[in-house]
C-alpha cells in the first residue's frame, strides 16, 4: 500500500498508467475515487496519481489544526516519492484550493491546473459542514454528497451505486478529521494572488454548481484562464458526466500543447 510520509502525515496514493504526470486531488466529502473515471481514462496518456487527502480514505485522520499549505506539502511529498518533477494538477473543491496554492507557490512544478469549483476564498457554507460532521457523521455524509450532485444523478441507479460506495467507507472516517479539512480550506484566501498565477489554468463548474460564481471570479482573475460550464451537473461534475468533463480537459490540454500523442 503506497504511503507518503514526506510531510509527517501518512498520505495514501494510487498510481496508474505511464507518461507525463497528472496529479488529482479530490473534494470533501469523497476520497480518491471521486476521480475513478479520470484515473482510468487519462492513464491512457499520463501517469495518473490520485491522492487521499488528510481525513479521507487510507490517509491519516488528523484531528488537530493544520493549514492548506500543509495539505499542499502532502501533495509535493507524494510527487517526490513517486519521482515526479512536473505535473498537470487537477483539484475539485478543497482540492482546487490546494491546486491553486500549489500553482502559486510552485509554478515550476506544474504544467497546468484543472480547477473543479475553483473557489479561491472562504465559503459561508463551511461552518454548517463542520457542524454537520461533528454532530452526526453517518447522517450528514450522504446528505452532503447528494447536495453536490444533480438530483437526477443522485436518484439514478448509477448515482446511488457510486454514492453508496463512499458511504460504505464511513468506518474509516472521523467527523472531527473531516471538520479539520474544512477549517484548513476556509482559513486560506488566495484571491489577491490570482493575478500572479503563471500556470495555465482551466476552471470547470457544473451548470448548477454552488461554486459557479466563485469559479467565474477565479477564471476572470487568473491571466489567460479558461472557464467552462458542464451542463446538467453540480459541484462533483467529474463523476456526474465523466465523458463531458474529460472532453473539456482534453481540449484544454491540446490547446496548451500538453496532450501526449498515443
């Protein structure tokens, strides 16, 4: 079982495929399998590294305070352990916050950023999330996940199956550890730094994503950024419409000369 301890916390990751590197950082309240379709598809061209961030999956369940920068250092530690000097970095929700900070602090390590959600600042929703996970993990977890996908997807056979897969992993989770992820994300605002971003950036939002206004703002502030909206989806659009999502990513990477030939 691959674990990186480079930053002092056990961070689990999965590697599939070969080629240029693509590092994927998931959203609350999922784990690395939020990217299961992308790991399978993009491993055709890339060495895809999907990470369980602190608090999720097989990674450390940390209940004391830490920062978004610490979570960024977890990603850098995984890259060092795998021998990756430079990568495309994809991040969803808190993962997109991590990707933004990585791009700003380590522009030499990233060839492109794929931001799903793309909020660079705090969210008024976070305190309710923190309270929900602290009060009742089992009830709140599925409620939260269903809020992040379109109701049509949540009620479909496929949607119910996929969300249930994350529910079945609840014995690995701790409410306080999840709360700390939200607190780390909500205490970092990179908005004023976005104009200095040097890494090519794609921001993707679902049509009904609660982060759509924030994604538009981020794309408008990052020089040369591209913003795309995926119809019929919400915040977790990469798992709701993987084919549509992947087309947007591939088109962007082609436009920047970053899509390898088979």
